[in-house]
C-alpha cells in the first residue's frame, strides 16, 4: 500500500453500534441498561414470591430479558471491539470496568427467576400453552437441567461481582501484556521492534532466517512476561476450581462439557480417536522436516514453514475477490454475505501497535451484523483466516431472525461453519493451482489440520494438567513452561525436535485466560471433524445441500449438539464418525508424502 492511501477501508467501522463512548446513544443506552436491570430486579421481588399467574410471569420475564440482554451485549461488544484494536485506551478501560459492574447486577434477577421457575415443576403442557415459552422451550429446559448447580441468590450476586476484580481483571491484564509487548528482532545485523502479532506471523515466512530469528525473538519477549502471565493464569484457574466446587461439579471439564450441550462419552470418543491418529501426523512432521533439511524432526520455528516453491501472495483486494468467488460457488447467499462484510467495513485488517494478535469474529445480534479482526500479511494462510472468520459471521447471520436469548450457541458448534468455509476456499484453490502451488496448499491444509488435532490435543492435555496441579497450589512460570514442553512431547512425539519446542505457548494463547470459556480447545477439533462430515454431504448432494446447511446453523441456538448433528444424519456418539473424519486427513498426508518424494 502507498503511504497516502486511505486506510479507513482497512479498519472496521463501529459506528453502526455507537459513534463513541461520549455519544448520546451510548450514554442513553447505559442509562437504559441501568434502569432496565433495576426495574427487572424490582419486578422479580414483587412477582416471584408466589406461583400465581405463573405463565404470564414467565412470559414477562423472557420478554424483558431479551431486551436487557441485547442492550448489555451491544454496549459490552462495542467496548471490547474498541479495546481489541487499542488496548491502552484509558477511557475504554474505564468504561469496561463500569459496564462489568452494571452487568454483574443481572445475576441477582437471573438467579431469582431460575430458582422460581425450577420450583414450578412445569410440564410440556405449560410450555406449549404459550408462544413465547414455546419459542424458548430449549432454553427453559436447559435452565431446569442446570438449576441443580445454582448457588443461593446472595452467593450468585457476590460471585458475579467478585469476578470483576478477579478473573476478569486478570484476563484484561494478560491481554494488555501481550497486545503491548514489544519484540526486538535481530536480523541481518539490524535490530528492529515489532508487535507480537507481527512477529508470530513471521512463522509463515518463506525465508528460513526470518522464521528462526522471529522464533528466538518471540521466546525472549514472552519470557519477559511469563512470570506476570503465570500470576494471571494461576488466579483465573484457581477461581474456576473454587466455583466448580461450590456448584457441585466434579471438575472444570465436567462443567464445560455440560455447558457445551455435550455428553462426556462424545468427548471421550473424539479424544480417543485423536490420540490414535497421532502416529500418522508424526509421519507428516518428519517428512516436512526432511524436506526442510532437518534430521531430528521439525524445530518449532519451522512448524508453519511453507513447503515448495510457491510464492502465493495476496493483496487484501485479491483476497476479497478470491473469497467471494469461491464462497459463491457454494451458494450465492454465502458469496453475498462475504461481499457485504467487505463492502461495509466489517473487518479490521492489518497488524498495528495496541491491537491484539490472532483473529476473531464477533456476531452483533442487536444490529444483525458481525465484526472481524485479522492480522493480514498477504499469505495464503491469511486468506484462509479471513474465510474462517467469515464462516463465523455467516453462522451468526442465520440466527439473526431468532430472539436474543435463542441466538447463543455452544463452543463446539462454533467452529463448524468457519472450518467449512476454509474447506471451500482451499478445495477451490487446489482445482486451479500449479503443481508447486498445489503442494503448498495441500501441505498448508495438513498443517492447519495438525494444529486442530495435534496442537489442540496438546492444549487440552496442558489445561487439564494445569487444573489438576492448581488444586494443590500455584504453579511457577517455570513449572508451567515445563508442563507445556511435556504435553508437546506427548502429542508431537518425534515429529518435533525435542530441543527446539515452544515452552511459552501458554503465554500467547488468550483462551487459557477466559474463566467463562474453559477448555476452549477441543471445540476446534469438534468443529473440524463435524465440518468434514458436512462437506462430504455437500459433495454427495450438491446444490440441494445449501438450504439444509443454512437450517442446521439456524437451529444451533435452541437445540442440543446431538440433535443438530442428527439433522445432518450424523451420530456424534459413534466413535466411528470421528475416525472417519481423521481418515480423510490421513489420506491427504499419504498424498503429500507421495507428492513430495
């Protein structure tokens, strides 16, 4: 890009939510939220003392909660999006603190209603007699199922408020540490400073000297914040353990599985299949190491190294055109959605100081739009990342017609539409690619799959071990680093050079630091393998599948994952299903090894 080029089109617009924290709309909505929470708390005290007119009371509560929840979501999402690209903005930090205090007051009335509703001992006839309750039947039945884990109203209120100065505060500190971390890169006898996301993106550079220097730079930078990050992680995981005990869960994993609308046998079957697939992935790692001139497995700095002679690079405009074209090959609806996102500045594109690393999509149900953060550098992987996040946005689009309460879906299904969209773009690219480009795309796809199966398993084992060890006391940053290395060895095995691993991977992965979303790792594997099942149905049914695809995601807010899967004819309680998806990847690995010979 040229220096004088208008940069606005590469930054997202948040004006559709609010123009600023000082705008009348933002201020008025904050006041409306305060008053709404105050009024519904008063309403609960006046109306939930007995069971008279129970149907009307339940309807009133659902209607009020839809309005208040949507308002709270709009305000907090705007603030979070603002901070994700400007982590040191003091005004945004203060607003976030204030909002968290206001929103914590929702706990009081939510607990009061859930306890009151659970005591009604309602049946299907009660729910079926009201259109409002029938619309929210799944939500209400989940509420009844989870009511056994509720604390007293006072305990719930206290716990909610304590989180503001507990896990939420530690999470914000960790995000500040990583988003403002200055990395000193020494390359070609020159020392330059870069933000962490930019350094991490250098892992995909075709230049081995850049990859190696960036790895060394990243390790040194992360080590400088490892003690502080360890304090954050210990505090957050300690809080989660305490809360689980109070609520009667046997472990944070049991709590996560229940909240994910899953059953433990499903997770166990999937993890078992993932472990059995490790030898095949290690074949891939060793072959890649051989191609790159390494004898003892891959050094971590070459884990994402491009293979082959391909020089596939994209401008952002080329990436847009490529994605829209290939999304449209699946359905005009998906292509139009992507075009709308690009044209209306839903995406914040490039790395910059103060911007968080990685990528994410935030679905803004209140305005029927999404916002996507990426750190685009022009690689094919960056194109895939945009396609992935647009998949999240398209998932949200299918839920725009639902009520706010019915627009929320569990973690595992969250990664399915995104992975499906990745597959569309990758497979389309392979059809027209040169031999060198095809080898690069195939290897890149296997590399991505290896991250979702091997590295996700590593992260799962690490988090499980952290929770187990944290029960006995805090872990030092050196202990956490040692634990990470052990989990990498257990999963990557001889596929990685055991002398050049990444002991600080736990520092730069933000998912570990969110107390509301523990084990945000296995959902990626679920999403990948479930998406492969859906893609095979698309190949079988052709264009007739597109309407079915939309219906599946429109049902994710008010159905269990088992029932959503059955809509696609998939039984996720059968371990053979998970192995089938992994067998597809195994065949790709064989093809890669054969092509690379």
